[in-house]
C-alpha cells in the first residue's frame, strides 16, 4: 500500500495517486462513452488501493456522480474511500451560470449526496467562482455543512489567487485545484507558495497538458476536439514541447517506466502537491497510473526536468 498523503489539514489521508472520473459518465465532455466501462474504471481503482475519487456535478451533467456513487456503494468500502465532488453550475434557460451563494451551495451539496448515495462527502469543492458572492461567505456556508457532518473538508477550484485568499480568510480551505503542469507553470509564482504556507494541498488538473506529457504524441498529429484550442499543441510550439518531452525518455528508460510516470512523479516532489488525480478511460490506464508510485527521482533528475521545462 502506498504511503498515504494528507489533504491539507483535513485529517483525510489518501493514496497519492487518485482517480479523476470525468470519463465516467461525462457524456458532455467525451463522445461515445460506455457507462459500464466507466464503472469498471472505478471498480479497478478501488480494488487496487486507490481510495481517492474525484467527480463533479458538471461531468455528465450529474451522471458521473451517479455512476461513481453506484460503484462505491456496491464495493461496501465507503468508509475507506475519500470521495470528492464539486458544484457551482446551474442551468438558467439552457445556459450554464455560476452560483456560489450559500443557499445554492447548500442545495448543491444535498443533491450531490443524493446522487452519490452517501451520507457525507469527504471533500466538496466550489468548482468555479461566480461574480457576486464574497468568497469567504461561500466557504462559510461549506464550513456550516462541515459542522453538520454533510461534508468533511473544503476545496475551491479555478479561483484566482485573490479569490483563494478571500476564500481562506478564516483558514477553512483544505484543497485548491488548479491548472498546473510542466508546460504551464504559472502556479509556481503564487499558488504553490501560498498553498504551502497555508497548509493547503494543491491538486493539479491537466497534469499531462492535454496528453502531450504522456509521451505518446508525434509531430504529425493534429487534433479536432477540445485540444485544437490549446496553443501548446499547435505549430512550432507543439514541436518544441515534443522535443522537451523526448529529453525525459532516458530517465524513464533507466527506471523501466514510461515518460508519463516520470512526469507524475516529478509533481509529487513539488511543495504543496501531495496528491494527483490522473484521469483514465480504460481500466488498464488506472493500473498504469499507479506505476508512478514506484518511481524514485534523484535530486539531479528532479533538477534536470525542471531545467528542461523552464
């Protein structure tokens, strides 16, 4: 069993490699998803010591929570699993709008509890900021839900650094989820130092920069899905990034793993990053992600990777 990492100051301990479940029922995010295959992903994770599952209202919408909840319930291991979900979105006249108001967050938590078929949510995130609600007021509402036993820890996601500071005014935030990877390193300027100083776990999303850092892309590839909008996957920038990824291959080969495992292991050497939630679409990818835990990078290798992607 992997050494467990604490989420911020929450007292919740998890395997440092969790599972992001946006491909479990996330029909609005991916085409042609097979729900049984999605449930198998979650089963594989639970059966192999992954005890941190990350979902959200907007994956589906709603469907990911329902499927994850079904599998957790059937596993009989609810008390061993740390279940994270997120809310803030609502649909008004068919349009998605953000709402961080205390009333709406309370309603969102109740609805997520119902979909997940559970009496408590281990980590509840405000998924996106709205324009109106003071962020400390939003978090205070979650703190009340925590005191009632409905949630066990508090997270925020996609907030600016100012919004995070306001949200954490009373020290209630345990986890921040934001964009960070070897290609997009802006979080090192403010988020990572702030999180370290305030004992907040920083969980990176897009840790593989839409796949390029997994080491499987070639220079002749083009993209016609959401990846088509990412500058780091186009033209010269794409070629430069592929060349950087190639410089990680000797490290991966020397350890008998793939580039992806070296990249993920590097993140776990960063201050404030205690846990990763790589996604998966097939059960074998879930098992493959776990190989990250076998990678021990030397100080020289950590510094080399840092320099390559400076």
